[in-house]
C-alpha cells in the first residue's frame, strides 16, 4: 500500500491528518453518549429492580366462586326400619337382626354407597354431589333395640343412618331409648331427627276447628324439634328433617312443615328419590319384618334382576377365551317378567354350582315370608308352588344358600310382575305351574278386541 504522504504534497497530507484527528475528537463525546444510552436502565427496569413497598402491592383479584357440579340424574333409595329382635319376627314392624345384617351385607355386595342425611340434603340443595345410585338408612320411633341390636350392625359396616324419634317415647322406660342411648347412637354415626311429639295421624282433626287443628300441628312439628335440639343439640347430630307418623299427611301439614323450617319430610311411599323430588314428600321403602318385603325392590336400580350378595350369579358369564356364557343361576319367572298366572311355580336352577348345601337354603316370597321349598340335589332344581292367588302386582323372591365356592351364604333376589287382567280374561291363564311371560301387549289387546261374532243358529 502506498502512503498518503507520497501521493499528496506534504502540506495537504498534514492537513488531512489533522482533520481526521479533529473529527475523531469531536465524535468521542457523541459515542460516549450512545454508549451511556445503551447502558442506561429503563424506568421499567429500574422499577423492577427497586423493592416494592407493601402499600404499593396491588390486592389480589377476588377469587372466582366455583359452583359444585351436581348430578341431577342421581337416585337415592331410602330404607325405613322400625324395631328389631333376635328371635323370629311375628310383626312386619319388627325385623330379625340377622336378616338386618344380611341386608346390610347385601348393600355392600351390590356396591351401593350409603350416604348420610346431611349428604342427601346437601345434594338436594345443590351444595355437593352424591353417587349416581346410593342408599340411605332410616329407623323410626325410638325402640331400645335400635341401640342394643341395630347400632352394632351399622357400626360394623360403617354405615351412616338417621333415627326419627318422637318426643313422648324417649326416656320413658320399658322398650324406649334412654337419653344416654340416643347420645351413643349420635356418637355411632346416627343423625337425630323428628317423628312428631305424639306419633298421631297428622291428617286426623279429632273434632278440632281450624285454629285448634293448626295449633296442634304446630306443636307436633315445632315442639318435637325444639325438644331434640335442646336435649341433643350439643352432639351435633340433630338435623331438621321429619318423618310423618304412618306416612300420613295432608296439605295443611305440608304448609306447617315448611313454615317450621324443615329441610325435608319423609313418607312411606316406596320409590327412588330424584333431585327434583318435592322436599316435603320424599318416599321411603319400609322393610317388613315377616316377609322382608320392599328390600329387594329398594335395591333395584334397573338393568335386570335385583341381586344382592349373589349379583354375579344371575349375570352373564365370560369364559377364559372371552366368549359369553349363560348365568350360573337361572330363575323362573324371570326377573322383571310380566306373567298372567296368579299361581306361578317359582323355579331356581342351581345345577351349575357345586356343593350346594340343602340345609343352608332359605327361600322367601313376598306376602308369604319363609316358605317350604323343594330341592332336588341330583338335578340342582329348587321349586316352590305359590299356594294361593297372588293379589299384588309385584312379587319379590329372595334366596339364601351356601355352596362349595362361597365362603358365606349367597343372597340373590329378583322381582316379577303380575298382570291380573290376564286371569280375568282367560281362566287358562292361572294354573299351577304355569309361569311363562305374557307376549307384549297381549292383555291390553285382548281387553280392547271386539267380541267374536255370534254364530248363526
């Protein structure tokens, strides 16, 4: 490279060098300013580095309230019991305690959750959810056996329950609960609620005028709850619900129950309770002590046979290669069948089970209680002929037995329907041993069909 001093005269070269140096000196402050500008923190950066005083911290946003998700399609089966005995029951309101224990086991075997009264009310009020199919247990009146017999069974299973007590039958001696026993029930998972003061038919006016009748109803609703809250309120187990004595009520009783602030009132109408059920008219399945009626229908949430401990026995089976096989136990009349015969033959085929113990077999039929069945060990066939015409529309059957493949007694149950119209339309419909289901719509079509033409003479 040729130096500039050789290309330019000496004076011009010197001038150029001087100007270059001068321009660099003038540019230096500007470059320093650019550098400082690049190095300087922004106000946002300074603010981020500066500690924030507590008073300058903005308040957090208000929390968003999350509404609980409620399954409005859920259904609750509410069981109603009264008294218990260790002996044979001769009264529908008194249940043998071993039958009660078997029923509690049946609920567990059916994998039906048992909920408390508070859970039930919170679901009805949209506060919290419950399982889609579940059971609630209630016991009425205040019999001593609720404490001496039933409480132990319920504690063994860990089931919550509700006792509906009426004031005039508490701590009066005899077979009534004492105050201490009621407190132990509360400590053992029981909810305490009202069953009135005097346990009378609330729709019976007894010669009272309107004003006197209203005053008496208010006494039954308000005083009964005041007594429970004053006597047992410190247990935390008192909940403001009411069971109508005998399940009887009228419009005025409903109005006063609402005025008294009850969260729910219960009848004895056996039906499943849905979310939209009227709070003052909730049904219960009252379980009979002699026939065990209403228990199996209470556990039937649809989908076939009502089965308890032996649910799997009546269900379709799968082989090891995945092929579908028939159930291990078959019954006639079939579950949910509609038959026209009011004298059906009840049949159970146990031939696929090994080691069935004939001495362990107990068969119960609604309306008849425990019955004397016939069992042929060689064929595995159990039969019972209904001895008199059925006068109910639904017949429940319950069978308990033991076999070599079970550690405890199996308990299965199912219901079938009776169409009495078939018997009226044809004398051949009712005959011992005949239990074939009716064709769909057969009785309705026969009833509506025009009479046959009279043959010419």
